[in-house]
């Protein structure tokens, strides 16, 4: 019993030391910056409700065929992956904003996924005539909790609506419903100033910026073109990765998930903390131990020690 108490005290010291050494990587992030729902995966529906019309935006040059291109975007982990204000539009964002085409933006997103920066490509329908409504269902996870999603304002030189680096996590829980007002953005790739301006390439391109000017400002107010409403449909806790990690630590057989029911001993716990601290892969798997998994392992280790004491 004394040896176990001593080992627990030692582990606390080790954990405290590791937390200090990893402060830059994640432990030092404030609660406002880190949002970790209990459920690792969620499913959402986003409804694009476009209100843009000659009534909301009365302009003598208002187009006779107002519409929006198909929705395209991604769920991702790193910020500013798809687009960001102040950044230069990628070829994919440029073509989306100027023509409504999803290529090569879809290929760019596939590359982000291959590079580990994004998880899911989001692709949905457009609105053939505004005002109008279209919806898109998608999955999101705690490892890739940000959403970027765009649609071209059409016709236009290079204008679009969308969200960037948008988190659906609030107070360590998946948000039940979030409504986002959509304002016009200028991709900085065309010099046109009216809906039907001919093609005038901006050379060199200028940064993406909020289009706080004609034809979207009335009575000194930049008017919304519609909303994105994100509504939570379901949540799921994906415990398989934790189970495989436990199994791998016990006997290096991650394929046998039943081993996850075995006791996490002192040796396994010390190995887990070492792997977590160094970022090394768990032997027998392609997985590293992330913050969520180490907390789960610690909880199970403490529980087993308490029962056997």
C-alpha cells in the first residue's frame, strides 16, 4: 500500500513536470481557447438561408438572376486553412468567388486533408434563385473542430459569403444551434465594382476583405445577405482509439480490443506518460497519445489502483 501511495505521489510530480515542459504545445491554453466536448464526434446540418434580393439591397444595377453557387468548405484543425480575411486568395478561392466553380478548391482541400490539416471536404448545393434556402449535412470532430464554408454571390466580379475558422464548440460542449449573419467578402482578385462588371483581373491580387461599400451599404449600414444556421443533429463518443491505445500498452496487441478491460498498471501508466510527453507513437499502432487519451488513461489507472488498494 505504501509503495502504491509513493508511486502515485511520484506520478503527480511527473505529470506536473511534463505539463510545464509542454506548456507551449497545449497545456497552457486558456479555457477560452480550448474546447473539448465529451463526445469526440458530432453531426451537424447547416442551413443557408439567403435573403439577398432587390428589396433588401435596392440598387439600380441589381441583377435579374440573383443566386449563390454550391457550398464548399472543410472541417479543419489549423486556422486559416481554407481562407481568411487579410490573406491572399488561393486559386481555388479565386475561381469560386469569380465563377462559382468548386475546382480547384476541392483539390486544395483534399491536399489539406492529406497533409493532416483538415478532415472532411464539405460540398453541397447552391441557391438557384435568391431569396432561397439550401442545407448541407456534415460530420465534425474534436480533432478538427473548425469549419470554413463559402458560396459565391452571383453574378459578381469576385464576391462571396462564408465563414472561416468557425468553431462549433462552446463551453466544452457541441453547440446546439448557432446562427451566423453573412456579409459580403471581396476575394481581391477582380477590380469590378458592380454585379455585372466585365472581368478585370487585379494584378497583383489584394488581400481578402469585407466589402463594406456599394452595392451592399444602405443608410450607412452593411446589410446581411442571409444566414448560416448550424444545428446539432447527433453526437458520438469514439472510444475505439482509446481502447486500442490501452490494449497496445498492455500487450502490444492493438487489434484485440478486449484487452482494454485489463488493469492499467504502474508500468503501463509510466509508459503512457512518457509516450504522451515525447509525442511518440504507441508501440504496435500508428497513434500518438493526445491530451484526451492521457486523461482517460490516468482516470482508469487511478480507479484500478483505488479498487485494488
